[in-house]
């Protein structure tokens, strides 16, 4: 019973990260594209307002993923976050400057002021995208953990496979963000967004193939798949949805393309999570030192209570987030910028 | 400097900075929701511009508050990993429940509120703000239940070398956390009320937007009066409870060294921690400390000397925080009572308005030192009676924490300066006509 509960929590944990990448991912992408697609202040405001009502709710998936790691796997939470001390704080600082930038940017009419916060939005979106990729790729690969704990640092994490993970995440989010802008923005900005989505797609395809191959050599993720070949259906979904993005882009069906991109991100995350199972913070020195869903979990009572809470509340959360998403799905116009409350 | 001290400084800096913004979010959200409801009920446009003006200040404040909250959840892992392993089974679940049941709602709906003026009916839009306010308060309930558990651990068993959950009911009905919640939430309402009254006073002194700011002032006044009375009532119950479960903190609050019955309070006390006595004790009010601790003038109050030296909190800081907090709390009651009698001739009371303008920072100070009292007064424990702070930090390099502490201070000083500057210029500008 306890093992089953731990396994359920392991996949719920993966699901929360997947949903976080899928939701905050497009607003990271929009922020990362800001200096490239925003040719003037109107463009930039359209881009920022396209995510304005939604980014804050999206970011709570990160808080929840963090909170659930703490609640369901306290030891993983403690060891992972203290081991990744510097990169994690860099992510948090990036998110802080990004979050306030949206609110601060339009409060004073001065080009220098806006330039400052535009830069913060850019850095605050690119840095977390890359760092999450680097961190997760290193987890897939296994970390130098022995009886005395973790022996890495930020430079150690920047190994080839880690960097590949960072690039992959950045491209995911760029594609996801460009598709979002294709839906939400009008005119030339829309055209540039579509062109970007089309171009980034090729890069994403190339890096994804490279990542799948590198994963075979650098990580043990395929072991679970080789022992249960049925699971290959998950990466198959990833491949199909990745192709689906291009298919819908060519047809000009941007909503469908965005959903295909969302499906790519979620299924790709699950591809990795399934391969990782039951490891959560694996040691590359000896599996004896790996933290897993089974040796690092909370008590059975906590897991049970948290399961009830999550099963009741997460569907409610999804319900009102879909409602909000639906409310703000329409294309923006310059009239929307005249709206006093806009960023 | 060691990792524990640096981590404590970092946590103090991050929490105290975060808490410069949280109380205003909690207090002002209720006031804005009320103003918008008045608009929906009466159709009077002045309430709409009140909602928008105070709402704008609310949003600048909200932005800084929300982003600085993110780091707190992660700092238990980065800097206090031994603590997290030891009590994550209980503490972690409270944080996760907070995010799932409250923070999601608040963050999603704030976007709907800002951008949804034309997309929702007037009633639905006002309801969204009420939900934001409610979710914020509900968030703080979970956070204070988590803090309450550190103050008074309940509902756990020691198993597998850690504190494991034994009774969820005991954890979520923990008296310490519930009392903290009522005390903190009413303090936040006082802070919100003083913020609105202070800014209104500024404009009334300048004789501009008189109708607008008189109404704002009066709404906040009622809120502040009720709030400040409630702060005192909840604070009193909280004090009694602290005396029972944390005798060391209670004794340090009054720098009370010898265990005695009919313990007095001295109007002027100067603690001398080294020699375990008070240098000066003047203006003694006999039995009052006994009354505060047990609601009985003859009750026995444990003195610090009966608590082992290595289990005593820093006396001077705890003592001063308590004194200042109580002094300020009393002042808030007096100021709002005076306001009540002057409420219909505010414009003719420039001195009172000046005092109210200058009082804006006071609830901030009171609420921050209230937290200093709660947290410093709990030392040397991180979880009272179970785990010492010195055993709780992560096994990480001192240099890492030193750099991150410097980064925190620089970044937060900059953010705080910009945030308060924007609030200041927008507050001074006053309502903009539609």
C-alpha cells in the first residue's frame, strides 16, 4: 500500500512540474522573445499584455510543485534544493525581477525606465528556462552524491548533457511563446510571431532528436522503457505532437498548434519522469545514495491526506484557470492598450 | 560568521522584507472589495474611482509581495535542509495545502480582476475582489498554522528520526497558530486602514478631492477602529497562551527573572542580561504580569532564572519588541477613537490629519517587531522544545550563503525603493478622472 501511494505521488510530482512547464512556459517564451519581436513600445506592450492576466496564476504551479516536493518527499526537497543552492536562487531572483517588471514597467513614461524593466523581463524569462533544463538534465544523468552528500557546483552542472537540457527547455518555451503570440497579437507582430514559431520549430526538432540520442548514452532513462516497451507510447505522443505543431502552423490553426506544443511539453516531461522512476535525486556514484520515491517520502498518513487535498483542489484550480484562460484567449488590439488597467 | 548565523540573517531579511508588503495586501484587498461593493450597490461613480485609485496602489504593493514570497518557500530547502528533513512531514504539507487551496485562487483571480473590468458583470467583478481578499486571508491561516507548529508542536510522533504526522486535526486546530492568525490578520487590517487614512489625510490637508478622501478616510476609520480593538483582544489571549506553552518567551517579554506569585509589571525596566537582573525597575504595577499571563492577579509567573541558560531567548530584544508592539497597539486604538469623534469634521482638524499622515509607518513597525518577538522569542529553538536552530541549517558552504545574503540585500533594497517610490508618487497624484 505504502509503495503504491509513493508511486502515485511520484507521478503527481512529475505532473505538477509538467503543468508548470506547460503554463509558465509560454510566458517565459514571450519574455525571452520580447527584445526580438517587440520592435517598438506598442509591440512590447502587446506582448506583455498577452500574458498579463495569466502569468501570475501560471507561476503558482511552481510554488505548488515546490510545496508538494516538501510535503510528499521532504528529504528530496531538502537535499535537492540545498544541493542546487546557487542555481535555484538564481532562478528565484530571476522570477522576482521578472514579476515586478510587468507591474513597474508602465508606471513611469520614460524610455530608460522601460528599457530597464524590459531587460529584466528578458533575463528573468531566459535564465529560469535554461536553468530548469540544466537542473533536470543533471538529475536524469545522476549526480555526484556519496556518503558525505553532494559534491557538485554550478560549473559541474554545466556539462554537455546539462547544457543540452538547458537549450532544449529554452527552445520548448520559445516555440510555446511564439505560438501564444501568434494567437494573441495582431498585424505585423502576429506575422513575425508565426515566422518565429516556424523557424524555432526546426531548431526544436533538431535538438529534440539530439536529446533523445544523448539521453540513451548519458542517462539510464531508457531502462524502464526497455523492460516495459508499451511505455514507448509516451515518447511517441511527444513526436506526434511535435510534428503536429508544424502541421497546424502550416494550416494557420494557431490554437491547435499551441495545444500541440503544450502536449509536446507535457508528454516530453513525462517521458523523462517515467524513465527516472523511482529515482528523484539519483547518485551517479552508487545507487545506494540515491533518493527515490520509496526511501525519501513523507509518512503514509501525510501522503494520504495530501492526496485527498490534491484530488479535490487541483481539479477546482484547473477549472478556474481554464475559465480565466478562456476569458483572455482573444486577440489583442491596440484598443486593449488604451485600457487603463493594462500593463 | 557561520552558516547558521548567515542563514538566519538571510531568512530574517527575506521574511521581514516580504512582510513589508503582505499586511497591506491583506488589509487593502478587503477595503478595495468593500469600495467596489458600494459602487455596485449604489451606482455612485465616486466609489468606482475609489476602487481604482486604491486598487492601483494595492497592485503595486501586491506585485512586490507576491514575488518575494516565492523565495521563502524554497529557503527551507536551500538553507534549512536538516530542519526540512526533520519536520517536512508536517510543515511541508501545510505549505503545499496553502498553495493548492488559497494561493492559486488569489494569483489567478488577481489577473482576472485587473484585466476583467469589461469582461465581467459589475457584480461578478466585485465578487472576484472579495475572493482575492478571502484567498489572501486563507493563505495566511495556513502559513500561521505552519508557524504555530514551530511554536507549539502538536499532533506528531517521533518516528524514523523525524517528526511524523499523527493527527492532522490537531495540527490544523493548533491553538497557537489560530491565535497568531487572528492577531496577525487584525494587525494587517489596521495597517491597511492606517495606510488609507494617512494618504487621505495628506490630500485633505491639501484640501483636494475632499469628498473622495473624506469617504475613504471614514471607511478606513471604522475598519481600523474595529481592527485595532481586535488586535488588543487577540493579543491578550495570545499572551496568555504563550505564558502557558512558552514560559521562556513570556518571561523574556517582561524581563522577569525570579519566579513569583503576584508578579508585577514595571513601567520602566532596563534589563541586565549578563547579571540576570534588571538594572532599573520603576513604576511597579503589582500583580499585573500575573494577570496578563493567567488572567489571575495572584498567579505564579516563571522567571528566567528557572529556565536553563541555554534555553533562554535573547532577553533585551524580546523585551523591547514586546514593549514597542504593545505601545504602538495602544496608540492605534487611541488614534482611531479620536478619529471617531472627529469623523464629521476631519477637514477642520489639521493637527489630527498631520498625525495620521505621519502614522503611516507605525503599523509597519508594529507588525515587524511583532514578528521579531514571535521568532526571536522562540530561540534557541527552531521547533519549540524539539529542535534547536543551530542543528537545523543545511550542510553548505559559508561562502554560498554569504553571497546569496549580499544578493538578497542588494536586490531587495532596490525593489523596496522602487516599489515604495511608485506607491508614493501614485498616492500623491491622487485619483485620476476617467
